[in-house]
C-alpha cells in the first residue's frame, strides 16, 4: 500500500490536478473504496473495514482476489465463478487501456472544455433571469431610442410599479428541479416556503402604499385591491402622471386595461425588468 500512496502523492501527479489532468478515476483506489462503502453513507466500523479490505484486494489483484478469499474460507469456487472473475478483470484492464489512449483523452478533454464553456456562459448571463430573443432585443432597443431625448422633467412624471416576493426568513431556500415535459409537481416532494408578495409604486419624489397580496392575484383583484383602492388615488394626486406596469397577466387583463384608459400609461417591452428603477428598490429592501 505504501508505494501506491507514494505514487499518488507524487508532485508531478498533484501538479496535473490544476489542469484537470488527473489519472483515470476508475483506477483510483479511493473510487474503488467508495464503490463498496459510499462516503456519504454512515456505516459501522466493521462494515467499513470489510469494504476497505475488499477494495484493496480488488485494486491489487483484481476480481480474482475474491476467489482466493473463498479458498481461505474453505470454499472451492466453481469453473463458472473462475471464468466470470477473469472476464471482469479483462474488461477492467481493457477499459483502463482505452482510458489511457489518445482518443479517450481527447474525448475527455473536449467534454471538459465544453462543460467549462457552459459554466462560463451561465456565470456571464447570471444577471438575466430569462433569455432574450432577437425580437426582445429589438423591442428594447426601439423603446430606449424612442425616449433617448427625455430629460429629468419627463422622467419626473413616470410612476414605476411592480410586485416582488419577500421571504419571511434569512434564506428563501428555493429549490429548482428538473421535470419531464408534461410532468406535474409531486406534492409530497414539494414544500411551501414562507413568503409574501408585495406590490408598490415609486415616483420621482413620492411613493405609493406598499400592499401585501395574499392568494392568487387575478385581473379583477388587481383592479379592486390595487388600482381602485391605492394606485388610482395616488395617480390623481400627481401632476400629469405616466403610469408604468409590467406585462404580467393581471395588469394586461381586459378589466385592468379598461380602467387604465383614464390614465396615461407608458408602453413597456417584454422581459425588461432591468429597465425599471423599482427593481433597485426591491433589492435594497431585501438586504
């Protein structure tokens, strides 16, 4: 065992770890041990010892070491057992030879390069919650160009509104899962996290009342609980207000659009959360 660990801890091999050029994991002693005794599972010392003993024997002599164990216990293995263990050893050796070949190294190198590129793209696009299509980019550009000549006086009249979720704790603990197409959530595997949805609006030198929304916000509830009770009186108290809202379902519902005909509204492109200053307000409040 000592020569094995001495070779594994050689400076040349450790230096390769910085460039992801380590040896084949199938030939790693630790990998053989963990295949018997998973490192994430707690076991008693007796189970751990047996797993390590079996891993060391398999690592040194292959699967034929199990035949020697049987012979030590007075059990003579049959010819089918002998041929099966030898076949497993040949397959193991062939896999190791292939993993050391130039073609296998190139495939692994290409996979690592591809994975690293995907991780870099994820980090680069982390600020955008959703991807933008060419049409979205064009609409955002047109919206900005149409208002490129606005001055401070024009912006003072805009009332930006939005809703945001606030977690009732130090961590939202949101967990994302993959689902197959058409597959629904499995209720025993989901947990309702405590949190509330808050709606609010800001102007140049004033703000509306923050409204805690409970339950599902429909178009009718948006009109009755927000526009009529709070946002309407707030807009009527401002000189020449221009009301901004996103393109979610409640604000774009017909009942909401009928009421907003009495106010001047600001057209808003899809997926343009980063253009609204109210998002910075939510960010400060959540810190």
